[in-house]
C-alpha cells in the first residue's frame, strides 16, 4: 500500500518515460528524431527525479514549512501589536473623556458651593448689619436714658458722644470715671 502511494506519481512518470523510450526505439524515423525523443525522455526523467527528490527532502520541506510559519507568526505579531495599540488608544480616549467629565462635575459642584457660600455670606452680613443697628439703637436709647438721669456736667459729655460716635468709647470711659468720682464724693462728704 505504501509502495503504491509513493510510486503513483513516480510510476506515472516512469511509465511515460518508458513509453517514450519504447516509441523512440520502435518508432524513430532517423537519428535526429531519436535524439529529440531521447532529450524529451531525459527532461521527463529529470522532472520525475526532481519531484521525487523534493518529496524525499524532509529537511528542506521542514525548513520551508518553518519559514512559512515564521512569516505567519510575524504577520500575526504585527496584527496583535496593531490591535493592542488601538486598544491602548481607545482606553486612553475613554480615560481622557472620564477625566473631563469628572472635571466638569467638580467645577459645577465648586460653583454650586461657591454660590451657596456667597448667599450664606450675604445672609450673615445682613444679620450682622441688623444686629449692629439694633446694638446702635440700644446704645442710643441707653445714652439718652443716661443723659436724662445724669447730672448736668455729664450730660454735656454724653451729648458730645452722641453727636460724635467715633470717640464714643472714650466718652463712655470718661462718663464711667465721672460717675465713679461723683459716687465717691457722695459717700465721703
């Protein structure tokens, strides 16, 4: 069985060569035609031998197959590198977009916090202004009450303090001192 398979092509070439030789020996019409038939037979035999040698050259076929596989592996490597580069660019683009999205959200949140802080600051400022006015009104009323209840020399000082609010602290201190002096004078006549 192995002999037949190995010899099929070789057998055909061998049979063709035999037929050519048979024709040459039996049907040649002269020496020139015989030479041509011999040349054809040699060529066919050379092709047959070359074909058989190619099949018998296991190392050569293995080298050719290895070279073919190397070429395929090289092409696959290039394709994998290209695919990896594309995937890297895709990941980089997605990360950049995600970063921009986070930056936008943080910016919006920062503006919202800033707006709330501004509103809260204005509210505190308004309340502080109201509290300041309330304190100022109470101080004015207290000053007026003190002015009515204080002896005449102190009234002049209190009126001066009311007309000139900047040196009020000095005026208050002076009034306290005067009141203390007067109290001491009453205690020790």
